[in-house]
């Protein structure tokens, strides 16, 4: 699974055990230019931020964009 799916599943485990007040920090997010174009990267990061601003992902507290 990808990191996003693992994060969502991990939060589900916390939620099912009553620990859903615990926040998540996404400490390194990026897409390799070997895999996607710069335009695709921009679209992906924009979609990620759009999703994380919805109430569904209120438990994500910090996001760090990884780059050289």
C-alpha cells in the first residue's frame, strides 16, 4: 500500500480504539520527477492539500513538503 492508505488505515485503528484525538504529522510528502512530470506533481500536491482541508482529515496536523 502507499503511504496515504497506510495513514488512513492507522487513523482508523486509533479511531476504533477511542484514540482518534491523536493527530498525524505527514513529515515527507513528494512525488519523484522520475515518476511524474512537474505539472503532475503540482496537480497531486494541490489535490492532497484540497483533501486535507476537508473535515474528513481534521486529524492531520502538520504537512512537510519534501524537496532537495
